[in-house]
C-alpha cells in the first residue's frame, strides 16, 4: 500500500532535488505533486488528499506554519515533515505546539530523507492496521448490537427487582440503548396467538418477526422494543412524569390492532402496572408475564393486566393464590385426600342445584390453567395426558352436566397427575442415586463423605441419606464400605498387591485398622485373598 505525499518548497532547486532524491514508489510512496508556496500547497492538498506533507517553514504568500495549521484543521491525522534551518528555532517551537513532530534540517541528504520517510510510513501502516481492526470490531459490534441489547435487557428484566443504578446506566450507555432512567416506564409483552397446526415453524417465526417490527416502528423512539428467544416481543414504553398511563395504553391498543391487521393473526398482550419508575421495569416485566398466563383462562386476542389475576370476590367464585399453591402441593406430594377436600369445597360453594353456569365456566378455566401448568412441569404436552374426548371437556366446560360432574372429572384428572408425579419423582430419585453411585465409583480410592456426594448432585445431606436408603436398601456409608471392600478384594486377588498398599490406595492410612474393618465385613483377613 502506497503512502501519498506532496512537497511544498519555494526554492525550485531544493523542490526538484527532494522530488528526485529518492525512489518514492520503491520505498512505498506515491509523490502526488509539488508546490512553490503555502497557498499552492494548500490547494494541492485539497486536490490530492495526501497522507504526508513535506514543507518548508519560510515561504512567500503563505508560510509553512500557516499551511500546517490549515492542513491539520482539515485532517488531524495527516503527517507533516517540516524543513527548517538552524536559525528557525522559534518557528519550529510553534510547529511543535500545533502537533508537528517531524523536522529535517536543511540541506537534506538522501539517507536522512529516506530514513525519515520509512519511519513515518511504518507508523502510518501500523495505525492503519489498528484502525482497520478497530473498524472491523465496531462493524461486528454494530451488527451484533440488537442481540447484545436483547441479551442485556432479558438478563436485567429477569433479574432482581432492584439493580444498582450506576451499573445499569453504564450498560445502557455502552449498548446505546434508547432508554432513560429518569423517565416513567411501562412494560408490555406481546405474544402471537398462532393456532397449532395452522402455521409452519418458519411461518410463525416470520409472523413473530413482523410483530416485533410493527411494535418497534409504532414506538417512535419512546423507549425500546426487543425480541425474546421464545418469540415474544417486549416493549419498554417511556413517558414524561406529567403524562400518566394514558399514552401507553393508547399505544398498546394501537400496536395490538395494527399487528393483527397486517399479520392477519391475533395478539395477546400482558402489561404490568403502567407509568412506574424506570428502575422498576423488572417488577413490571414479571407482572406482565404473570398476567399473560391468564390467556388460558380469559382467551387470546386481549390485553391482560395484573387486575385480572385476582378478581374481586363479588364477581364470582375464584381459585385464590393460596389454594392454587395447595393444589400444586397436593399433586406433587400425592396427597389425594386433601386434594379431594379442596375440590369439594370449590364445587359445593352453591346451593344443591349447583353453581351458576357463569361461575362454573370460570372455575373450569382456572383449574384448566393450573392443570396445564402442572403438565408442563412434568415436561409433557396436554395431548399426552388427555384423550380427544377429555380435551373437548377441558376446552369446553359447557359439556359438563353440572358442578358435581365437573368436580368428579377434575378430581380424576388431578389424581391422575398425582400418579404421574409419583413416577416422575421415582425417576428423578433413581437418576440421583445413579449419579451418587457413579460418583462413589469414580472416587473409590478417596475418603468419600456424604457431604461431598450431596454437593456433587446438588442436594442436602439428609435428603441424600433418605433417598439412597430407600432406593438401595443400605445406607450411604454401608454402600461406600461395600464398594471399598469389593475393590480391595479385586486388588488383592488380581493385582497381587500387599495389604498395606491396598489399604493406602483405598484411603486407609492405618493398615491395622483396614484389616479389622475388612475382617469384620468379610469374616476373613486380607491375606486370605492373596494368591
């Protein structure tokens, strides 16, 4: 790569000598032209845009100092080599003040000029390389910026309700996120209502992409929109303190309408408490997600908010949060008796004629949402736990003959889940026990403790002792001792090892103590197993 240069010198002989003194192209330069004074030199600079200017200090019309100042105003990165005499020290000082660092004393020799040119070109190439690397990094950073922003926002919103404000501001500025911590903030989560089987996975992704773009365009700079990995679009809408929640609600309605109009698909929106402090966005986000779960109960294509989660008791009979947790507890622990009592209480909350149809429908949808959540916790789909006929009742409470019919049906469904969870717990315990046994096998030569094994499988010591005894019929310490004795017998018989060697390899540093334990367990001494 050639470095472009110009020469500005008022003496024709010196100007000609400089231009012919070196093989410019041979040492990596392109001599773009010469000029006789600073004014001509500046015009030449504007025409050729060189990387290097070699100019005399004293010249008519415009001296080198004035020209250097004008050049550096145009392009501060240009290198300037000043040609000066011994009596021009004051000029040289002023050049240093401008940022010029290269000086050549007249008369200039070929070796001196070449050495200075090569040194300048080496620095120029290094800086260009650093510039290209930095530019490539910035290009890549800008390309990845939407993903980095989304990752940061997802991490922040899913994290603690309160985050250090200074650190938060630092990340927002670094990622150039259009979000102001001093503004009021409202959070909305948009979810596409894609009917199962109607769209292919690629179609759904395109619709979700369209939903995100429409919401972002309609936001018009009042906050930020980002896409979650599950296809949801999250909007952090910001307002001034005096505006209140009305602009946000108007925007949500408009965005929901426009998305449905353009995509020909309905959208459900969950929102948190509107118009809160910006640092409270994580709490609002979690509330919006919580409200969005009501889609199972209320239905798709609506705006859901916290006020719908626990409705007032005068609007009917509702499954309160305490009883929801109790149902989950009963199913997970297999407490069928308490489960039956709870369902009996809900479905007998009306005269003998049964619950009003409106209340019956509401109760059914609430238990349906709870049932779906428990099925999901098992890692299953609804169609894996319900037959086609059961699925129709699940979705259409009108098929039930009354409260008693519904109670019996839902009791049976939840009791079936109890059995599923029993199998799930058994499988999980079996996996844990297998992991513990593998850990013992791997560490059989060490002094293995229950605490180490519990840490390895991420459970507490008492739970480890209980499930291990239930699964194997022996305590953890008995199991470890048995495996050590089996290993010792193998070493004694097959490896022809000495007793003290076997004891030491298995973590028993006292051979006598090892021999006593061995005999107590097998009824024989270690020597009896040696060849």
